[in-house]
C-alpha cells in the first residue's frame, strides 16, 4: 500500500478579499503537492510568492479559500485536533516570553498541547538543541542563536512527526548556520519529516532531498533536488591561454564566449549537446594554446532564477493579453 504523505496539499487556493474592496489578492492559486515522509523538503520562492500563506494554513492561522490539506493523514478541516498535533511550526520571528527560563518555556508549551507531566521531555529536548546548561537561565539572557534553537525545541514538545522551519537561519552568522544545519540533519535522522523554507539556495541544495518552488502563488517546480539542479543545462569552462588576444572566438557550439582578461577566456555551452573536450578542441582549432582549464557547473541558484524569471514573464504576458 502506498505510504500516506507527511503533508498532502490538493488544489489549495487562498484569496485575501477584504469586504468592499473587489476580489482581493490571490495568494495561492490551486497549489497541489505532497511532502514524502522522512525527507527534508525545501519550499522556495521569492518574497510574496505564497510560502508564508501556505505555512500559516498548515498551522491553522490562515483559513483557506478552497482545496484540501492533510497532515500525517489528518484533514485540517475534519480532523483538526490530530492534524495540529502532527505538526510543529518554527516561525521566522523569535517569539517567546523572555522572563521564563528555557525549561519553563517548554513546560508551558507542553501544557498547552495537553502533554501529561509524566510524558514531558523538556530536559531531553534542551539537550538535543544543546541548551541543557541554560535550562534555568532567563530566556532573555540567551544569544540569538540559542533563542532559535529554543524555538525548535518548543515546536517539538508534543513530539510531532512533521516540523516546519520558516527561514531558520535568516540573519545568523556562518558558524551558527552550520550548527542549525547539523540540528536539522539530526532531527531528520531521528525520523522527523522537515519542511524548510529558506532564501539561501546553497542551504536548500545542501539539506533538502526534494524541493518545491512557488512563484506568484503557483507551483512551478517539485522535484528531487538533484533532478532540479540537473535542469540547468549550461556549463562553463574558463581557459587561460598562452597568449593575449583581443577578441573572443565565436562558434555555434558556444552559448557565450567572452574575454575576462587578456589571456583568460570564459565559454558557456549546453552540456546536453557539447562536452568540455569538444570545446577545448574548437578553441585550439582557432590556433590558441591552452595552459590552464577550470570548469563551473550550474547550481540551484541558476535554476531558481531561470524558473522564477520565466514565471514572471509568463504572468506579464497573461496580464497583457487580459488587458487587450
């Protein structure tokens, strides 16, 4: 039997429509996607794409216009209690009462979820996020990174199988980002399905098994991370020549050929049609000697820019056609 997804979203629509102000803003336009169990799932998109609306719908803070959403097999409309018990949300904003200790923060949160005192794991969770030594210090004394880790522990007090991290590394330094990456990996290794939103594309490429991209409220990609990166067909070779040249050689096999220095040539080509060896042979065919070669593969950022730019162009064309 097919495993039920951790999160299943079908034709999700959300339109913000204030009374007396027309149709309002369409934030989500029929989004459908499944988050497989046991994965780290990336949710990417430009500002205003609809990511926060989707997360707030999962959290029960936004009422959808139409469509269905299920968390761990529990419909958020018909089985709200179990749906909410199956998910933990870590918001981007660091929000908790600074006058409680981390231990008290977790105990209070566990009480709100109805977790009996005998089943609470406050110290265990603090140890997991490396805050056991701060258990009884006032939360206001914690550093920014400690507060973010406390929020993750807070979201896990009821042992949800799904954890949503909304921009968990926004504004943190490189060392803390790496620490949070390690924590995400550990949570996932312990069986938690993680949904991660981020603006750091290298973070998504490093952590995520699968990535969905939303733009203007529409799903424009939903693929395993490696398949998504492989959508970028362009590869670049940077050549150091044995002599200075004034004009970059051009050929039909080159997508782009430019001089980046007197003796340095950068050539981009479609890796589905040409390989690096053929590019080098073509350059040598122009009578140029090569003394050094480096290559650069396309990454997730190239794909993201390409897809979101294409989506924006399409929306603009549709808008222009609608106004004709």
